[in-house]
């Protein structure tokens, strides 16, 4: 049997059929690895088998060499980055590829990764936004007076009470009452004005 | 009825298992042999889901890359192709979903009815980039294989038929043909040599490239 296997191509043929083990397997693999001719036979034998099973599989077989060459380049890139057993935690059966962020960035760098200027511009823009907002808030002492606000509808219309008691002290029980019955207030949970406004006022004891 | 891309229930191919082990040990050439072995079936499978032949090749490439990354998950208790088949289907479906989200993509790249089923496109319907030349080239190869098969001596034809079409092991073929296993091995090899002698010149002429 070993004499039969001395022929290189017969060895490749037996390898294609899963008949080799141990030393013979390693020898056949080394042959294909180092011999273009042996690799061509490996391809031809499998192509013959495919076409015998179905003529459909002859389609595109002329591109097999180019396909394998292209994939070889990609595999070399993969191998240079990571060994297969360490590369992924889960992938095959419909799950997304869980690759490390660093690896994804290395393979698919952002369009502006090459230019530090864009990163600088983004940083400065963020800083400027924070400064403008901060300046705006401090200059108005925390009160926004420009845009109309729905929540302001009810409270400011109390000039009488302010006139009578310059130092108004709110009754904490009133706060509790308003908090407990917030749904009856002037605005709904959606910040929309209700159809009417309820006000709470301080009245003079004399009245 | 007979889908050449569907996984065939048969005993685990020991060569595949050994090639996977070698790949995991760091031998990239071992994985390339698996690629050469299965690339046609994988591309044919994907071409039943996607019309654009360039896209078919891209998805097939991605399938093998994913398989390479996930190779440590292959346990060897099923056929390697069965495992690869599922990766290919999932990869193709993901590509199709991504394409549908991309408004720039033309519908010609997808299924005519937008389905994502590997069985929905007839096998003889050409993909968008298949040219008359490529169809003719495939036909020439198929004809060369079939003609060479018919020209084989009966014992060689029977041996290679039992192996390639029936999927029998050498031991079973030896029993069926009442001859030693070594004879089976020799007959299958000689049959392959005779057939590939007719096919390889066509391949080299069509592709203009060598391994």
C-alpha cells in the first residue's frame, strides 16, 4: 500500500478522499503546500468530483484560481492580526461577528482617521458649544426669557399678592398640596396647557 | 430535486478534520485547501440567493473569512461543509439585509421578488454578470468531464462513480467491486487523472492563471 502511495498525484487523490493519516497526511500536505502542480491536481480532482455530481458546479470554475488568490491575501492579513482560535467568541450561526473594537478599527479605519486636523476641529467645536451654553446661562442668571415656555403660564399673573406682601413666604403645606395634586395643575404631564388655570394666592386676613 | 449545494449526510471527512486541526495549529495552507475544495459549492449556494455575481464572490469570500475566524468552534462531529453551509447562508442573509438598508443599491442585485431563500432561484438562471463566454466555458468543462467519463474503462468508471457520486468509502467500494483497497485507490486515481487531463487545459486556457 505504501508503494502505491509513492506516486505524488496518487497521494493527492487519496488525500482528497480522506484516506490519509499521520505521516502520509503530513507528506501530502507538504507536497501541496510546496508544489504548484500538486495544488492544481488537488483543485482538478475536486472540480471533477463536483461536476460529476452536478454540471452546475462547472460554472465559474475558471475563476477558482483568482478567488483563492484573493482569499489568500485576506487570510494573510487575518493571520498577521490574530490567530483563528483567538479571533472570535461567537460568529457562525447568525450571530454578529464579535470582533474587538481595535481590530475593527484597524480593518475599517474611519474616513478621517488619516487626518488629525478633523479630530482637532471636532474637539474645538465641542468646547465652543459648552462655552456658549455656559455663557448664555450665566448671563441670564439662569433665567431663560427669550423663548416662550409653556410651564410659565400660570405663575407670573399674581401682581396683587406681591403688592400686598412684599416678602412673600410660601406656606409649605401649600407646596405639599400642589405636589399631591399635580395632575390638577395648569399643565399636563405632556407639558401642554390645560383648558383652565388654577392659581393659589395669599389673601389678606382683613378680606 | 438534487441540490448540489446542499449538505450531503455522510461520514465525517477525516481530511477536512485534519485540515481544520492544521489550520488551528497555524498552518494557513491547510485552510486554503478547504477553500479550493468547497469554493464552487459555496458560490453556487450563494448565487441562489443573490443575483449579482460580484456580490456572490464577495459573500463567498466573507463566508470563508468568517469560517476561518470561527474555526475553533468547529467540533468535527458534523461535516465541515454542513458547518460552512450555515455560515454561508447567514452571511448572505446579512449582506441582503445590509443592502436593503442601503438606498443606493439597485434591486437587480437582489432577488427579483426580494426573497432570501437559497432555493428560490432556478439553477439555470444566469446571474447578472454571467456572460455568454462564461456560460460556454462552464459548458465546455462539463462536457469534457462527461466525455472523459464515458471514455473510461468500466472498472475505473465504476470506481470513481461509487466514490464521487455515491459517496462510498474505499472499504465499501472494495467490497462492492471485490478487489483490494489498494486497487480501489489506484482505479480512482487513474480515473481522475484521465478526466482532469481533459479539464486542466481548458481551465488554464480560460483563466490564464496557474496555481
